[in-house]
C-alpha cells in the first residue's frame, strides 16, 4: 500500500505554489470581464485576406477606422484570421456601417457574431454569478456534512472545491492581464461545472473512508492523526485508479475540444480542462490531507482551551 498521507505537506505546498501566483494576479489585476458583465457590444469578424498576414497585422488600421466612426475600442482578441472587437453598445445599423468601412478601407471581412448587452443587465448578471457560486459552495458544504454526519467532511470538501476554483480564477486572471482573455457566462458555467465535478470525486474518497470507519467501528472524532492517515491511505489506494480512469476520459475529450473546438469554445474548454485536472489532483491529495491537518488543529485548540 502506498502511504500517500506521509507526503501530505508536499501536496499542500504544491497547491500553494500553483494558487499563490493566481491570487496575487487576482489581487493586482482581477479578472478581465467580458461584455456579458460590463455591457457593450462584441463584434467577431473573419478576415478574408489572401496574404499570410493574420488579424493582428490589421489591428491598428481597424482601430483607426473604429475611431473615425466615433467609437472607442474597449478591447480586442484575435485567433488566426478571426478578430473580436469589444465596443460600446451599438445598434445593428451602426455595426453594419462599421463593417462596411472596414471592408472598404482595410481588408475584406465577414461578420461571424454580434451581440450587445446593456450595462445594467451586465451588473445584474455579475451579481447573480457571485451569488450562484457562493450558494453552490454553501450547499455542497451542508450536503456533505449532513451525509457524513461530521462538519469536518463538509468543510474539507468545500475547501478542496475552492482550491480548484482558485486555480481556474488565478490562471484566467493571468491570461486576462497578459493576453487580454475575457471571462464571460461560459466561464461561469465552467466554474460551476468544476465545482460539481470536484466534489463528486472527493465524495468517492470520503465514502470509502466512512465505510472503513464503520468496519472498524470507530468515529472520526476518536481517531488520532496516525490512525486517520492509515484509513485515508487505504481509501486513496482503493479509489485512485478509478478516479484517474474517469478523469482521463474527460481530459482527453476536453483537450480535443480545446484544440479543435473553434474560437468561441476555446477558453471555455480550457477552463473545464484546468478544473478537471485540478479536481483530479485535489480529491485525493488535498481533500484527504486537509482532514488530517484540520482535525489535528481542532484537537490542539480543544486541549489548549480545556
């Protein structure tokens, strides 16, 4: 049997090293919100150029056309010959005029997608997003605590899912700052999906721990750190192959979607992929060690106070 928990400090240090740069980025730069949250218009164009130049090459001339039409370019992103422009809210007539001007003055383009969202609706959507993530995390904590009849399990499961969420948020904060990657409602969908996926894997490990405690006829509160580590080691050894097999099938699919799925699904697939990899790691190597660390901390505090 592999004694996974003998390396619990290393697992937590690895997690800290992965999460810390993202936390610093979130504090300094935050996320780069898309039109869904800030309001405005997104115009996605395909450049129909016959030269080897890509969308980045034509960006400055297109900016000049936008300014000549009395608009400010809020942000842009490009992938090959596809260019997405973030503009203040405009109607279809003004959009058609802008596309015609780019066609005439810079390079032939075809419209792929156009969407407009008012700033009021964007602020409301941002509030609902934060509320949805907070509510999901709270319900996960309560559900796991009730099912396992101990608040330690609910707290540790929630911290493990928070670990995965921070990995995604941190990476996208860095991408937003250095590569202008925006977060939108698809990103929120990815974060909520990762929450559910991560806690599912964690519950598999926790359920095996509960079964072993029933077999040994012991309660969680009666176990010292060495006894708990042995039970977690045994449970992890029995579940890790199943977890890896399940996760790898998802990772292969998301990798294909990330590479071949097109510009509109590119960052959505990356968020899911990062969350799946992080969730596969956190279920055995974060959720398990947290049970030992927090239970030891609680017992030391209890002895100190009484």
